[in-house]
């Protein structure tokens, strides 16, 4: 019969599979996030950022020289206005000067309550909401 060598080979293969299979073991699958923002390893941050930047096709629009000049001019003007407002708010001795200050959108009222305590009320003109806080004047002029 022609089937005998083929059957013997098939049965030998089945026995080998049964012997080699043996017991198998499994463990729990544990998810570990990669992104440090979601609990992953902080050392992954640089690599993930590099990958994101490599895939980012958005390029910020280039500013012309005139636009850059205009931005710098606006910053300089705002800085000067801030310095001037602070000079008005703090006198020559670097102490708060009581009075009302109008910034356009806000009204700031500085009141000397005595005993080194100053109250500052800031009123938002658009909503009418008021934020008030009190501080000791010695903490405002740099003395601990």
C-alpha cells in the first residue's frame, strides 16, 4: 500500500507536535503609555517632540521688515507707558501714591488705610467687577 509511508510520517509529525507543545504560560498584558503627558516616561519627551516637529508641515508666516519694525515699536511704546504708569503710581520715594488712576479699561484706586496698610481697588469698566486687595506699604518699597 502506498499510504503506509505517508501515514507513518503523518503520525510521527503528530507525536512530535504533541511532545513539543507542552504546557504554555501567559501573563497579564500591561499598557504603559509612551507620552509623558499621559503618564509615560519623561525621557520620551524629546524623541516624541522631534517626531512631531518632523511631521509638522505648518510654517509660520514670515514677517516683513516693516511688520517687525511695527511690532518692536508697539512693544517699546507699551513699555514706556507701563514705566510712566508705575512712576505715577509710585512716588519719588518708591511708595504708593494714593489716588485714582485711569488706564482706559480699568480704574485703579489706591487708598492709604494708615498703619502702613494700603488698599488697591481695580474696577473693570466694561463689567463693573471690582478686585480689592490690601498690602503693607513696607512690602511694596522693597523692605522685607
